[in-house]
């Protein structure tokens, strides 16, 4: 009789976290949500932080709920989170304050400061990473001279920090390290020479560990506290997009486009080696690490954040509507009345998003969306037109054609945006699975335990276990005209 494996995946997003218990019988994966919790940034004295001790408490609650429901025989645990953010430990391995949130404004002006020390092209050639204001390297640059950085002995990214709390072992996992813009993509090690040029301490960084390697086991104290054994903790693709990409249900096909759809839309393809050339730099594409040392060649796009932040504003105004109701109103709104650049700088930070969108439309001499349905339709149409722009850029850089777009993650629940993506890009869309990040987390645990042979087999298991919904492109001429209008609008501001 085949063994049934139990894998516990902790998946932390920018607004919530889950503990997902997966059962794998050798053919199919089934998922059970054991614990869900909010992940809210905390504003204190002008700074934005993560409440990391609360997040660790929630991890323990997830393990405890498994134990209390009879699931004590867990084979291993894996943790994935968002990228770039980190915690600092002192010489006694004590945390030096709460980690900053990547949307904190302390990195304002850091591009100019960095490029004065090291040319932009040199940074890209060394790391292969796109230029985002929140990258770890700019966070550290903004922290130079602070007490915390002076006293720090170890830097651990968020999943690495949580792994350390569980096991006492200090390691930096490859996929999360690669997002920092401090990792040498050619040497597969920290870019020490780049850090030295910027005056960033080079002795902070723990050894690199790769997906599928064991970090450690639960400490004796935690195992005793929770009433479980000393469960192994595995390094998964601990950057959440790395886990999501591992779950894309493609088999024997290396040439595919994916969108990991959530607060961010991460759109890209999987490569064996990074692409570091002028065109990739010009388009601000990035080369992040993936499972089996693959490269996630992708573009960060401001995804469902625009809708989420609009809903938060309407909630503050006492007018919160469900996503389903907003989608219904958006479908009823007139198409292509107004369009925006989803990546416009003003949209990147919290605030009154509907008013920011209206102001953008005023500046670009468009019809100003007033109703909730008009705002949501404006966002949805603009987002998928950005997708078209990015996929065409991907084809130009890689020299390949991508007739199918695979969308994974929570964003596939928005069927309107899935259909709009097919329409705008003129490509077939295959949507699923929805729990992509947790599934990818589980797949790496399964490979680490020998339950799944390799990544190709893992993706076959996904296809065998979860439903995929297909969308065919419609209304091509209307979307072509809208795309041309959109390009002119974003160039005008």
C-alpha cells in the first residue's frame, strides 16, 4: 500500500496568511485549510512595519490546529512569503525591531543615491534584477547609519526569519535571495563587490540554501510546546511567486507564459539561464530564481492591488461591496471610456485609489470614471492591456512565441479579468489552480521527500489534481483599438 504523505504549507501574502495541509497519495493532492489569519502592516511613528512576532504566533497556531485535529504525522513543513523584506539579528540572535514593509517610504530617493555609486547598467548586469523602489538593496541603503544596521550580525529574509524561529538555523533560500538585487546571477552567490561599492555590510548574509534542501527540524522547545514531533522544515521556493510558478500545469513544455495573479501580477516565463541585455534592462524585466535553479524571467505589474485598495476606500466610506457585486457593476459599465497605466507611480502607495484614478483620467483628458463599476472596469481593462504589452515584450526579448497564457493564483476567481486577458492579448488563457502558491510549496516538499521525482512530474500531479478553466479570445478589433489608445495615453503623462 502506497504511503500517503502529509505536507504543511504556510503561505503568507501581503494581506493574509494560511496554513494548508496537503495529503498526497502518489497521484493526487488534496488541500485542507487548517488556519487563516490576517496579515496587516502596522503604521508607527511614520514607519510601516510587519508584525512578525504575530505572524510567528500564527504559524504555531497552524501547527497546533493540525495536532489537535489528529494530524500529528506531518512529514515536513514549508514556508513561503512575499519578497525583499527582511529582519536583522544581533550578536545574540535577537531580532532588532520589526521588519519594515516594502511599501514604506524610506526608500524614496534611493535610486539616485545608488546610481551615483554604481551605474544602473552595472547593477543590472551583475544581478539581472529589475529596478523596483522596494528592492532590498535600496532598503539597506536607506538604513545606512542606523543603530539597527550597525548592531546587526545577520540578515534573514522573511521566510528565512520564520524558519529560524522554528529551527534555530540561519539560512537564506535561493529564490527569495534572488529578489533582493544583491545576488550575483552568474556566480550564484552574494554580489559582495556590488555591496562593497555601496557601503553595505557584506558580513550579514547567511549561507544560501536551495528549494528541496532541509533547513532543520522544529526546536525541542517548540515541539514540546505544540505537542508534536521534531518535524523537518524544508526550504521550498520560499518566494511566493517561485512557488506559484512551480505549480503551473505545463508538462514537457519549457516555453510558456504565466501570470501569478494576486495583489501583484507577476507575468513571465521560465528559463534555464538569465537574460541580461539592453532590451531586458530597457523594459525593466527581471531574472529571479526558481525551483531547480531555473530563472523566472518576469515583469512585476501592479495587479489586483488597485481593486483591493479601491475596496478599502469604499469600506472607509461605509460602502463596501463584494467582489462579485463589483464585477457585476463593471460588466454593466461602458467599455473603454477611460484607461490608466496600472504601474503609475501614484498608484503604488496606499490612499484614496478611486480619486487617484480619477485624477489620472483628468490629467490625460479622458472621461472621468465616477461609479464603482466604472472604476473597476477602468482598472480591469487597463491591467490586461498592460499584460499584452508585457507578453509582446517577452516575445521580443526571448525570440519565442507564446500562444497560451497560464494564470494561477487567487486572481483567477475574477472571471471577467480572465476573459479580458484572453481578449486583450489575443491568446488562449488557461486559468488554474487557484491555490497555486500553496501547491507549489507542497510540490517542493514532496520532491524533497522523494514522493515526486521531478518538477515535470510535479506539474503532471497538478494537472491531475485541480480544475483548469479555459478562455478563448473575443472581440479582437475592439481590443486592438483600445490597445493603441492605451499606449498613447500612458505615453502622454
